[in-house]
C-alpha cells in the first residue's frame, strides 16, 4: 500500500506580512542602543532617565521607603 503524496500546504500568514513583521522587529532592535547608567543593561529608547526597568523600579521603591520613614524620624 502506498501513501498519498503530501501536497504543499498554503501558508497561514502571507509572505508579505511575515517580511513586514521581520523588518519591524529588526528596526526595534537597532534602536535599543542606550545603556543603563547603573548596571549597563539596555534601556528603552523613550526613557527620559538612562535607567533600565530594574534600576528604575529599585529607585521608585527606595523613594517610597524614604517617604515612609520620614514621619517616624520626626
């Protein structure tokens, strides 16, 4: 008994859309060139401070802790 020859399946996503997606991803990677001033990790392009997301979160939580400790010292 012989198997049926496999027919070439149509791609689910057209090749044009795949190429556009690949190009948009590659341009996003090129934009990320800024480094965090604390740890040297990559930062987002739109960041006003040159901090990565981890260092930015640490800075915010440190501010919150400092605000909570101020009334206790007075």
